[in-house]
C-alpha cells in the first residue's frame, strides 16, 4: 500500500482568495478616502461665492414670475 500524498491545493486556494479579498478591501477603502477628501475640498465657500449667491437670490426675488394665466379657465 502506498502512503497517501497530502494535497495543499485547497489551502493554496484559500490563501489566494483571502489575498484577493484583502487587496480589494484596501482598494475600496483608499478610493473612498480620496472621494471624501475631494468633497471636503469643495465645501469651502469664499466671500466672493457668497456675494454671487446673494446677488442671484436678490435677482430671483425681484423677477416677476406672475404669468397672468387663469388656471381655472384652462381645462
């Protein structure tokens, strides 16, 4: 009777799967971290931006949006 040879195929497959999962997790973590840093970069509002937004809001408030249409008559 020949002695059985041990096969390390299952163990090697498990190691490869774990390495792929860890590498994927690190990639996703780093890509999410970069996205968060980019979002924080655009949060800063300068005085110029604030003044431009105030001017747009004032322009919107002074614009006449009345279209003089009787909605009851449009049926």
